[in-house]
């Protein structure tokens, strides 16, 4: 019974990680497209709205890149602990690992939500930019 429960927990964790990676990939792709489109369109005239869109795209890309690096560091540390000597892992090291992982996870969630907000602002700025160009 415990094995089924453990297996189910691992399955949910794997799905969560895959969903996070999928969202981050989508956000990176959209920000890359926005960055490319904004720089192509800004060849004629540079406006502050387009410049703000480019800056927001770069900030969003940086935040998402942090998420990937944070996840890599977390799994690297898990690999070190699992492959290392269990006697070397003191309760102080365990507490430090847990607190660092929890803090990193909070930043990842905050950055992910920030990127979704930035995407919404970018969409509004692009609409405003095109509306100003038409008028």
C-alpha cells in the first residue's frame, strides 16, 4: 500500500515539474517572439512603448532563466545527497538544504507569476503601440 502511495506522489511531482517546464518554455517562446517583433517594428521609429516592451521581454526572459537554473541546482543537490555518504549529512546540513530549497521555490513561484503579469502588460503595451501608430 505504501509503495502505491509513494509511486503516486512521485507521479504527481513529475507532472508538476513537466507542467512548470511547459509553461516556462511557452513564456520564453512568447517573450522571444515579442522581442523579435518589437525590434523589427522599431526599425522605423523608436517609441517608449516599444522600448518598454523590449525591456519587459528581457526581464521576463531573465526571470524564467533563473527558474531553470534554480531547478537544475535543486536536482544537482538532490543527486549529491543521494549519491553521497548518508553519514556526512548532518541535521544542520539537512535544515540548510531544506531552507535553501524552500526559499528558491518561493522565488521560482514569484518569478513565474511575475512573468505572467509581464506578459499581460506587454500585450497591453503592444496594443497601445499599434493604436498610436494607426492614429
